[in-house]
C-alpha cells in the first residue's frame, strides 16, 4: 500500500501541525501512526540526518490510555526501517528531547499534551531538536510504502530503559547547588502528569520539603493556559491548609508548568517566563505576540523578539538570536513552557546549564523560587514588582479550525471589529495580524483571537491593567465569540 502523508492528513482526520501529529485516539490507528513515523524518518534520511548506520530512535509517552499502543506502532516503524528503537518509558517531553539531543538521535514523544484523554498525538524531534515549520513541507510530502499485511502480526515493544529519566533529573541535581531550596515548603499537584514523580524527586533533591497532592489514576486534561476552576480552588485550599511557599504542577506531558504564589494563586505562564528569564540573566528573549507586554515594560532585556504562536516559531527566533551574536538566549510561551538556547552559569556551581531548546516545565519554576530567595521576597512580592499588566485566556473546544478562521477573516478592518466589540471595548487603536488577529484598543486593552495550531480549538487572549478588568474582558469576549459561532 502506498500512502502520501499529505493525503493521509485529510483521510485519517489526524492532522499534522505544530511539532507533529494530533487527533482523536480512535483515528490514530496503528497504521496511521506507523505511517506518520516512517514519513518522519524518511525525511531525516533525505536530509542526511539519518543513515541507518546503527542509529537509535528514542521513544517515550504520557499517561493516556492510548499512549502505549501508539508507542508500539512508532517503535515498530523505526525497527522495520532498520533503526534501534529505545523505549524511554513514560517520561516528560523535555526529558526524551534532552536524551535525543545528548545522543544525537531522533526523539519521538507520544502525547496529547493538555487535551482530553480521547485524543492523543505524536511529537517529533530531530537529532538537533524540535522539527521547525521549515521541516513540515518535507515531512508531509513523503510517500510511504506499507506492504499488505505488514501490521497483522504482533510486535513486542523493547524493554524500558531509565537512561533518559536519569539524565533529566541529573540536569538539575548535578548543576544547581545542593540544598539551594532548603527551608522551602513546596506542594506538588501531581494529577495525571507524566512528570509527577520526577518533580518530587528533583525538588526534594534540592532540599525542599515536598508534599505530593492530588494524585490521579484517571487522566485529567490540565491546560496551563486555560486553568480549570477546580484547580484554582484546589490550590487556594492546599495553600491555606499547608502554608506552602508555592505549589507546582504541569500539563499532561510535563513540558508546561504551573506555579502558584504563597497564597495558592496560579501565575500566568507569560509572567512566569519573565521572572525565570530575569533569574537566569537572559539578554535575548523570544516569545509569541500573545504574551504579556510587561516583558518590554520591565526594561530588563536588551533584545525582545515577538513571534507567531508555537514553539517552532520561538525556536527559530532563538536560533536567529544566537546567529546574530546574542548570549543568554531564552524563549517562553503563554502556556509557561520555557526554552533555552545558550549555556547559563548557575550561581554556586562551576558547571553551566546546557541549552534545551524545547518547552521545559522544571527550569522556569525552579528559577522563580530561586529568584524569590535571592531577592528575599515571596513570589507575590516578585509579581508586585512587575509592570501591572494582566492577561487571561480561554478557548472554544471542539471547534473546527476552518470555522474559527472564518470568524477571524470577517474582521477585515477597524470598523468591522468595532461593530462586534466596540460596545464592550471602545475604539480600535491598532491591529496586528502576526498570528490570528490581535487588536489593541485606545484604552490599551487587548483582544487576541486565533485558531489553535494543534487542536480543534478557538483561542482567545485578553490583556488589561487590572485582574478584575481582564476577567471581565475575557467573559465579554467569549460571549461575543460564542454568538458569532452560533
């Protein structure tokens, strides 16, 4: 059987987008996952990144019910193409990506990230890191041959190795000073995050008193950009009960963080990124256009770059920053995922932290806690010292990308925007179409709407000068968008 990846995207319902494939688990059949994996590896062969000369392919996954089956299909594709699949087990996306970078091999993560358990995905990393937008055309143009009956006989997944897990833990325990978190009381909201035990190991290993919380055998779709109300309530309750300095958590594949202040109030991911970059002493910061404008207003960073939404765009910007001579290069997203593309010296240790140009959840939260210690302030005190700009985001789920794109397209000019939103937000000051539609009103309030790049969701972001106002804006924005949807 011959399959064109581009045609398979249309016929299977499993789309190929930011960093890889994603769709309903029922549509991510063994054949679809096998074929996508072969297409990715064929592309690496064409570009000279792989030669079948004994190379390995690292494979890991999250804790969704469908993940084990998909990992097996991925491993089978690698094995039958002449590669050695390495089963890294159920570990965070940045852990398997780090393994791939250090061993100069492709790394494939089976995960649906924050989306519900009935969906899943495959995230592809080249030997040099995440696939970029410039790689997508080469991958989707692949023609894959699958002999009739190829998948009819059983395939045994290789035995699991803990090498990638150990390397990821060592990245922090071997570089940050022993007991640098001594005296800190930290809650770890574990839920169904694949990195839940690693968080306990890392933060207790650095001297903190750690209390695991909220363990779940059932997958919970925690989205660090659209935090569930029940998670807001839980954090406040736990903080009041235990007196934590902070509570930490992640999304399903543990590449996007959640961190609270001492009152159990979750930080927005783009605010966490600013504070983490500050602790590391970054010179150049790349971040999507949707992120909080307090970044520029701090005056802390010599080079600030705004990108389209998605880690491949942030990574491409970071690569360019290094090429143009910047040192101390970082990036972050509104979901809190934090990326580095430089070595960073760590106070109290002769060793530097090596680059990890993929979303990571551990480094930003660790950096914020250490910044709090360094400045002698609680996390709420760090927030109070920032320019006071507040953001909120929400989404319409199970909404086809084509339909949300039609809503964005109807706003051709300021008059069309004001017709829909003017009563709520006033006159338009400027329009930015870098990614979706970002509108700044004369009040300096912001409305940004865009179709998600990797899920059937319509995302809406707002920014205002007070927490109450941004929540009011978010409510009004969603009400208007839902009316337009209807």
